[in-house]
C-alpha cells in the first residue's frame, strides 16, 4: 500500500490542534516532515492509505480512545540518556544529599522524574541515591516516574537496555545495578529488582487539573520538557510543582531551559532551583 509523502496544510493544522488540545504541545510547521515520518508506520498498520482518512479515523474514535493514545505515543519525543547532564547528579551526591543527611533524622526521600521517557533518568537517580544512602543507616528513597507515552512507560518499567546505552554508567554501578542478558541474539542489560522496586511508573498528562499526587517531593527532575510547552502550560505545570515540592526542595531542569521568569522559584546554580 502506497502512503502519500505529504499532509495537506488543512489536515496538518487539524493534527496540530488535536495534539495541543490533548497534551498541550505546540507543533511548529517545521515539524511537518517529522509528523509524516512518525505517522506513516501507523497508517500501514491500520491499512489506511491517506493522512486525511487517518485524521477522520482518530476524530471518530474520540478523545479518550485507544487510537488517540496510539496517536499521542507516535508524536511524542523520547530522547534521554543515563547520567544526562551529569552535573545534576554530582550536585546531589557532593552537596545536596550530604546536607539532607546532616540536617535531618533518617526518612524516605521522595523524588519525581516528571518526564521519565524510557527510564534512563529515574534509574540514574536511583543508582545515585542507593549508592549514597547505603552508607547511612535508616535512610531510604522512592521515585515516581511519569510520562504521557504509554508505550515508552512499558519499556521503562522493564528496565532492559542495549549494551551501548550503558556507556555513561560507571563500571561499578553497572556491576551492582544491572544483570547481563541476551535478547534477540544481542547483549542487553536489565536493571536489577533492587532498583526497579524503588520506582513507580505512571502515565500523566501535564494538562490535567488533578495530578492525583498526595505527597511532597524532596526534588523534582523536569528536564528538557518545557521546551515543548507554551507559557500557559508552563505556568500550570510549575504551579503544580510548587504545590508538590517541599519547602526546601529542588527542581532540576534542562540546560536550554530557565525558571528566571517564574517568581515562585529561586536560582541556586545553573539549571537548579528551589522554592521561594
């Protein structure tokens, strides 16, 4: 079946509106070819031979349909690495965690990886926390990892990665926290239950009014996500983070992002902020 290699301007405008209405991401006209590439495979799976017909299909299926979930999964971006923006984890290990230990009795540290993608971020946080807290009796941690993409959440919860993806992981961590397995004739590494048991993976749409979160976090990782939001959605999400962050809690953002225009957060050092 031949799939057209273009989307009409009218249909593309409607696709963009559906994306924005559902998850708050604004797609620029420059992303047209990217959307075509990501949706073409889905059209083939459904035996639909035009983007116009697929547009009508998802509209007829409805806002909360399984196909709408498939559509959102196709267009979301999932780029991450182990120990991405390494200075964040060095700051935790060398400055912030020692400060928490020195000023508090033992408790369970709560962390939110708010755009967890395929899991490299929450597993990196878990390795750093487990390695540090194992030297301090009575301390523990739990991590909430959320994303809008249900397929990527399934992958993240499995914790299985190709060998080359573990290059940024220190050898001592690789030995302690991963087991070597063979999958489809290739070497992979699977996160050990020791870490996977500390992380809860959950779907979350940042546009929602109620995130159904009942705890306050010691720190929140929200890196390289705001770049896809307009100012209204940024304000909405950051107001939620302010609500869910402890008074002395920290928020970590991406290197191309800033909270300097949001008065509820105070600059600590590059890409690290705390509540005012």
